C-alpha cells in the first residue's frame, strides 16, 4: 500500500489507518465525532495527499479543457481562479469530478480523485493527443486541507508575514502561490479554509506548525460526514460512469447555454429532450435509525436509492443523498432492515458554516 | 490498550456475557469491538420476550461508520433491554462492560456459557 509523506505524523497522532484506494490513510485519530465537531467549531486538518495533482501545460490548454470539461473554462479568466467540474464520457456518464485552477494561458492545474487516478490520467492522455498540450502529474506534492471557522487565521499564523496580506485577500474558489506553497481557498466540508499543496519535503514541518497552533488532525471518516452535511457529492457513490450530472444534482456545473462542444454534451441534450428521469435529493430521517448508502427508497412516483448516508453529528439526525424519480414530492419512505421509515426530502446542503440550513432542522 | 475483564465470557463475534448465577445473564459488546466500530450513534435492541438461538442476530449497533449485527452469544429469552442507550448510544464506547450493556437474558441452556471463550482465549483472538 502507498503511504503519504505524513504517514509517521498520523501514527504519532494515534491514527487508525485504513486502505483507501490503495493508500494507507487515517480514518480517525480516536473519535470521528470529535473531529467532525472540531471542524464545525474551530479548525481541523486533513491529509489528502492521496489525491492526484495534474498540470496541463501548452498553447492549447484552454481549448483542450473546453472540450474535456462539462463546466466552461471560459469562466476562468483571473490567475488562480478555480471551479468544480465533471469530466464526462460520450454517454454523458461522469468519468470523474475535479477542481480546475486557471494559472495562465499556458497552464491549468487539475486536482482529481485518488480512486480514479489511473482511468482519469488515461482519459487526459487520450483526449489530449489531438491538442498541443502536456500532462504532468505531481508526485512531489502533499495536500493538506485546513478547514473550519478558525482555519484561515491558523494558517496565516504559520505563514511568512508578507504572504499573509495576500492570503487575507484571497477569494473563495481561488488560489495563490506563496513562497512555493500553493494555497487554495477551497474545501470539502462546508466550512471556510484552505487546501494547501506543499512539497513532500516541507509537509511534515508544516503539519507540525499547524498542530502547535491547535489545529487538530482529522481523518477520512470525519471528512465524509462533513462533506455529506455540506451536500457535496462523492465520486463513485453519488455519481458514477452510469449517471449523468443531470441526475446527480450537478446540473449547475454543466455549462450548455452557448454552443460549445464538449465530451458528453450530445448525450445530455438527448437526456434533456427525453426528460431527465431522476434527481439527487437530500433526505432527513424523521425517526430513529441511521441512513446508509444503498437503502431502498419508496415514493409515490416509484423507487429510488440512497447513494450516501450517515448520522449527521451537527443535526443529530440521520441524513442521506438519494437518487429518486424526478416526480418525487417532499416525502418518502426508506427501507431499513425490512422496516419502512418516513423521511423528508430536502434540498442539500444540510449544513453550512456550522449551522443547519433553512428548512433542514 | 483494550480492556478484556477476566470475569466475563466472550463469543468470537465480540459479544461478552456476564453470568448472574440465577439463570440470567447480561450481554454487551467488548471493548476491542467498540473501539473498532467507532463512535456509536444508534443501537437497536431486541424487545423483552423475544427468544434467540445461539448465534442468531438479535441487535444492531450503528457507529458513525457502519451498522453491525450483534449475535446472541447463548440461546436465550430477552428479559430487559438497556433503555439508556436510546438517548446515549455512546455509553457503549465509554463504558462497554458497565453502563453500555445491551440486554439481559434468561438462559435457555446454562451449559452454553461454558462453551464460550474465556478472557485469555478472547484476548489471544484479538492479537491475530
């Protein structure tokens, strides 16, 4: 199994390690619930170095990504500006999801999933062949996500003074390079914070400085409950190659207003024409119990299935994302161990910036 | 380090049994089991009056990570479920052998307890 440069730091912090897509990663450091609350109320940090950083260089970088991504890179005009996008198959199914950063006209940076690394890189190579571009994967970078209401101030405290004014002005969904450290104001928790790409040689020392600031290590377990509360999809669970963005709550990430050609567009147009059959919704279980992925949903419009589900530590209720028939109303039943339990259908997110969203609690 | 009290008996599937000596016993899940499962968020317990054969699934403990079946460590009839777990499932984590007990049973075959693992044998199983 592969290990990140922070492996020893995890063991020193008492991590319980698990296999995540071939990487030995911390699932928690004792209590997943404590780590979850830490991020909602203060600041926590995650080692997400298993994710893949890929740079695209070359004169046709923008043209290549315009064809490759369902979101439109024409939206990215300021250096450091980023967006979330899917890469689609011709069938319209989701190949992968990613964050794309515009650095300059000859350079975009992509951060893609660890679990889809091989097929994602193969896809980039295959479709990049027609363009004058080069694909470079960065193995020499660690990624540390620092998240929570106190996250930015804690990061600023360990940065050189001249970098702080620049970071203080950094807008959400944009990134800046300070002293060779790539700092993006992005995340996967529904809280403010940074995702920091730093040399594997510096990562351990940087992690230790954040520890000294009181930033607590958090595992992939808390990362999953945080992102679920934030209503963020997990690739391979909430959408796969079999699902289009339109049935995955991701229509907002698909730019189809003009006539830009991109891989999968024709399939999406056909699906729209035929009528999108399903949608991804949020569920809040009314009674006691826990929602999990793969549970059957019963609605007046037909059956559906939960794609992610857990106990929400912030709401103290079970929540889920579920794919249901498009005509589903505002209530359903979930089958849990043979029993049918009532649930409310809501629009994600469930939690933002530490608080329940309107209409959720 | 996990705690595995010597006065209890254990099943391979991580339930513990405390023989009360009057034909009844208390059942819970072990410290290594609760540690592996993580923070408990929901416990579904059997109703008093229900009967189970040894090894039959009779309860579910759900941690924030996953749902796990709890098996009847001995053939029994349930006489009481730990109602405190409804509002405080985390007692299974904080006090697995005390306040985090799951249910009390009337033994159907008291001899079955002797067939369970003692603490040493159960501890050895954890080291594998």
